[in-house]
């Protein structure tokens, strides 16, 4: 029986009896072996593995690919004739056989890391050290699988876990050598730890102490400088108090003989030791990495983890009042559970959602799933998650409880999915486990002078201390202030948010003064009393705490704070100035004052402007006070009017040279823009809603396509009783456009036809640009779905006459470019050239970079077809430069497709293959599927050009079937290319061979066709 040697550290190597194993069909076969070996303690279902490596394919197709990969792997490992095979294979499961003769460097290192304590007890420190020091490179460094995000997430987590095990072993061994006074060995080990974790300040501190205590004072000081430089350069922070204290001790020649004496006891008693922190330094999926330690919640985290690990529950809802720490606790539990979920852990923020119908879309966007087409979004989500071993966190669900049945639906069909929910109210679903999150334990009533050390073990006081230290770096608990701190924690009922708000005030007030302001009405009047019927009892303490923080503000700050609550998702200084009534010239100063008082926070910068945000609890409180003071309606109206005007200013720049910047701003401001629309819609203001839909149209064209349908449908509902008008026509046209984008040209056609009819009824008063778009899209519907080229040409001719009559040069340029492209696809090359020249000239005149780039690139494609290669190169270069400057990815894909056609015409088949692979794979992710389907004709040309008749027929059959399924008709240009290629391929094969290849191709999906075209394993026995 041969011995299998596997090396995964730094890269992939496999040997059977010292002979390299070669012949892997693809990286996915290597990845399958890696996964089975590193997860060899359990059997893996074929369904799970198929979903892991072929996530975008239907399960039957994915399992077919898995069978091919498994066959390749078994052949390479010589398992067919082995008495003890390396792979244990059943009809349902696969597992690596740990009893087979093998060795794996990653498994060996992991074992050493986990068992370092036992190894030291058995006296094998030297062997352990030599083993751990062999870890010189991360697990499978540089290895990746494109399109397999789940595998990538698993590999990232496994790589991180292995490194942490190695580091734990190195640290434990260093402590052992330190204890037996072999300091040089300890130094060597800690130098390796610092190399692996250069950002871990505690490791630098340990190494500094070892160097100093062993007499290497200069080396210890140099180590501090390296640490300080790295922290400043990479993290933008200064060295902490502990390492600075050690540095000063070394400088003064007073290094303690005990390393732990370097750290202040009180400080260490309140901060978790680095070795005790269970969270990895990187995350899987998008799970947040908190910037502050979780204090006083270890038992709760363990309980949540135990419920999801041992009880069989897959849905747990953390309930409790706002500010109690549900989110922070759920994140900590998710980090603990992450290693169980090979498909990742994803955190979905729901607080900004305004409707239960948006929950599915939020989950899909977070995971990276595209929701498009005619099927219901929930069905698409279920299909994508059906075979995933994944953990979802759904944060702030309380205002979206109507969406709870959707959670049940997903769990019902996804057996390996688990969900953690945070909500102020349970979802009330069968199988749901409720976990009530209570306040932090507070100390019993203390008298002044009670022992500081005893009180510092209390979780509430520990949290106060940690947050106070962040606000005031020299804050310290002492016999003089610890009783006041204890009383503050008691007074706010141990609620974490309240404690953090109070602790932040030590920057300005000593604890006893804080307590005085908090507990006496004269210093902190209560704006909301506990008798209010619309405030649940469990909210009263948090409400009182927020009210107290609010009462500390000056009257002008109070007015500003409550008015800022109308913003959704953040705001800029300019927005605050426009919406809020605040002292002239002081708004920015006041905003930063609110940041200092922890009532606002800085989100970052957008468009070179600082962006501020407000915690949800503060947001709700501000809205409540606004309503009480009868100011809410006025402020919301100013907010809506400001963002309507803001959208108007942005709209004019979307397709200009600053388009990328404007889109970034609109993405950030979209929650506010959406709120403005809801304000006007709530007042049945049809005119304003129509205006906003027009303003949002360019942005909807880039993002939020489904939300566009919601807003347009809501506006059309308002217009049912309104007379026809130009604005009404434009809303119908926009509805047709976004219905086309989301559901296809046939679905959008009725809206286009209504828009054209109403526009004629109203004397053609609608916006020429919008009507040009309407006629153009309807023309392309006739072109592709009915092959009605005469009708399509007539629509474009009508659009052009309308453009000329209105004097709209941009609309005319777009119409000419579309007519040129249509002529090219109808093989009318001379007519297409004339139209392209005119369109490009007009686009340049109006200064539209997007339209100019597209027209240039399409014209370059025409020059390629005419074999005018020098002219094509010049035109393509200009078009590509322009498209790159505005990040027009679709234009760039068309550019590369044109170059691939040219390469095929010039027999540059290798270059054509490279270009087409990039175009097709990128196109699947970024463009509608029809564009990808159109570009597959080049793959047919490439296949026949490289003498692959079987592949030519399979691809041609797939294209024909895919067109038929989508009720599409290939235009003459593509039909001619494919027809000639098919005839040439059939002439090289027997009739039986040709028909067999055709049948195989006709059974492929679009994604399978693309995978086959770019050279991945085919779902059949390829000839």
C-alpha cells in the first residue's frame, strides 16, 4: 500500500511513495482533497460537497461534476486497487480514511498546537519546539477557487484556526522555557510568535521582557521601537500603557524578575487576557469584529453556543430591552460557533429596513446572492441556501415581525442552516428558542471605602471601567470613587448602553459628580416618565438613561439632537444645516460636541465630507421627543424637501465625468432619499412622487432595481385617478424599463406600449430622452423576440424624428448609436458606419462619457468585422480609456469581446481564449444573461477555428436551446457565424457523432455552457 504525503503549508504538494501526484483535472479536485483531509473526522454528504464546490449549479448537475472530480481523485490516489483506500466512498457520503498510510504537515502542526500542554508534561519540549518552528507559511497560501465563496470562507477560517493553534503552542512552550530559565529558547519562540502576529502588542511585551531580563537591554528597546512603529503605521494607534510601562522600566534599569509584575493588577483584572480571547483576528463572511472586549457575558455566550450545538435548535432569538447588549452578545456567540459552519457566518443588519418585504433582499445582498428573474425572491433565496452549512445573524428584527414566516420557510428547506436573531420581541415560530438577555449583574449596595479589588470583579463595574478608560486614558478606580461607580451602575439597572453612556462622561465629570447629576432632578430632569403608556416597562431604564444624556445638553444642542433623528443611515454637515434649525455657523462645532458626548458617531467620509450617524436607540428617542414637542412633521418636511433638491443636483451629474463619485454618494444617501419619497407618498403628493422617480431613475439603473419597482408601483397607484400627462407617461416608461431589467423585455413591453399610447394622446409632451429609451427598448424587444426588423427600424425612426423635433442632442445621439448597432447586427455595415460616426460626434458634443465610450467601442467592433484593424485599434483605445475613467464595466466587456473576435479572425486563438474566458465569467456576475448568451457565438467560432467539432456542435446546440427557452431569436450576424461553424463541424463527424454532441449541448444550462466554454469539466463525457 503506497504512502500518501501531503504538504498544504504554503501551497499544495502530494506524493505517493515519494513520486509526485500529477494529473489533477482542476483546482477543484485539489480543493476536494484538501477539504476531505482537513475535515476527516466526519463523513460529508455528497449534496453538501456539491453545493460547496459548484454553488451556482442545480444540485443534479453539481453532483455530476462531483462524480467526475471524485473519479479523477480516486484514480490519482490509486484507490481502485487499494486494500485500505484513502477515500471512504458510499452512495451518500465521502470521507478521508485516517487509517490509510498518510502524513499531512497541516494535520501534524495542528496536533502539536492543540496538545502542547500534554507534550510538555511528558517532557518532550524539544520535539514540540522543533515541530512548531516548522510552521513557516500559512495553510494553502495563495490558493483560491473563483466562484466558490463558501470554500474560500472555510479555508480562511481553517487557516486562521491553524495559525492560532500554532501560536498557542509557541506561547505555551515559551512560558515553559521561561520557567526553567532557558531564556534564549523562550526568546526564539516569542520571536516566531511576533513574526506570525506582528499586531499583537502583548507578544511584543513578552519578548521585550525576555530580552531585557536576559541582559539584552538594547535589543529590548529596539523591539519596542519596532512595535510602536508598526502600530502607528498599520493601525494608527499608539502603544498601550502596559508596554510603555515596561519600556520605562527597561530604560531605568528596573525590570521586574516576574513578567506579570509589569502590568497593573487592577487593569489586568478588568481586561481579558489575550490567550483567553476566543475570537479570531479575521472573520468569515461579513461577521463584524468588535473593537471593544465583551465584558461580563461569558456565561451567556456559553449558554447560547450550547443551545445551538447540543439541543438541536436552529433558530434562537435573543430578546430584551434596547441597550441591553443583544447584538454584541449574538456576535460573540457567532464567533464561537463559526468553525462549525463551512459555508460562512453572515451578519444581516435590519435596523434601516422600513418594510418586512425588504428582509429577503437584505439577506440576499449580505450573502452575495443576486435576486433577479420571474421567481419569487424567497424561492430564489431558499434555492441558494438549500445545501449551505451556514449561520445567519438577523439583527434588530422587532419592527419586521411580519417577515417572521419567511424565516420559518427558509429553515424548513435548509437543514444545515442556523439563525441567530436579535429582537425586542420573539418571532413566535415553532422550533424557536428564546434567550432572554438581562442586564449585567450589579454589586450590592456598597459603603464608601469598600475594597476596590472585590468590586472590580463585578461585570457592571468592569464594563464601566473599560469604557471610562477609553474616554479618559488615566482614569483609575480607587477607594475614593469606586462606591460612586457602583451606585451609578445600580441606578441604571446594569444596562450596558446606560453604563457606557455614563462612563463616557468621566471625560468631563468625576464619578461622584456624575452620580449627583444622574440621581437628582435638578441636574438631570426626566423628559419621559415611567407612566407613559407607549413606552414598555422594560424600556424605562434605557429611556431614562437617554433622557439623562439628553438633559446634559444645552438647549441649542437638545434642539439639534432631536431634529437630527429624522435622518436615516447618516448625514453630512450640509444636510444638517439645511434640515435643522441651529445657530448659524455653529452646526459643525455642535455636531462634534455631540460626538464627544457619545450621542453621535462619525461613520467615515463620503465625497470628501464627514458623515455622522446616530445609534438606533438615540434615533428612536429623538423622534419621540420631536413628536411630543409637535415638531416632527415640520422637520420631516424640511428633510424631504432637502433630499428632493439634493437628488435633483446629483441627477444631473450621474452620467458625467464625476459619475462614479455621484453614484457612491447616492448609495450612501439612499435611505434618506427613500424616506423623502415615503414622506411625499404618505401625503398623496403624486406630482412630487413622479418628480422623485425621475430623479432617482439614473441611480436605480445602477442599484436598488427592485426598490425602483416598489416606488414606481406606489406612484402609479396614486396616478390611477389622475388625467394623462407627460409626467404620467414617463412613470409608465420607467416602470417598463425596470420591469425589463428585473423580469425581461417581454414583461416590460405592456408598460412601454401604454406609455407610447398615452404620450400620443397628450401631444407627445413627455421627456424626449425617456421616450427615446421607450421606443428603443421596445424596438429591441421586436428585434430579439420577434425578428421584426422592419417594426424595430420604424420605432427607431420615430424616435429619431422626435429627437430632432425636440432639439435634444443627447437623445438623438443615443438613438443613432442604437440604430448603428442594429444595422451592424443586420449585416448592413456601410449604414452602421455612417450612423456610428454621427452618433459619436453628437455624444462628444454633449459631453456624455458613457454614451461616447459605448458608441466608440461598438464602432470598433464594426471595424473589426470589416477587417479594418488599424482603425479598430485606435477607436478601441479611445473607447477603453473613456470607459475605464468612469468604471463602465459593461462597455469594457464589449471591448474585450471585440478584441476576441479580431483575434479569431487573425488566428490568434490563444489570445481569443483568454479574452473570452474573462468576458464570459465576468458577464455572468455583472450583466443581464442575454448579453452573455450573445457573446457565446465567439466561442463557437473559436471551437471550430481550433478544430474542435464536438465542442462546436455542443455550444451551438446550447445557444439555440437557450434562445428558444427565453423566446429569443438570434440576430443575423450571430446566426450567420453559428450556421457556418455548425456546417463545418458536421462535415468532420459522422451523423451519429454529430447528433450525440448536439443532444449533449442542448441539455446544458447557461452557466454550464459558460463553464464548458471556458474549459471547466463538462457535464458529460467530452470527446
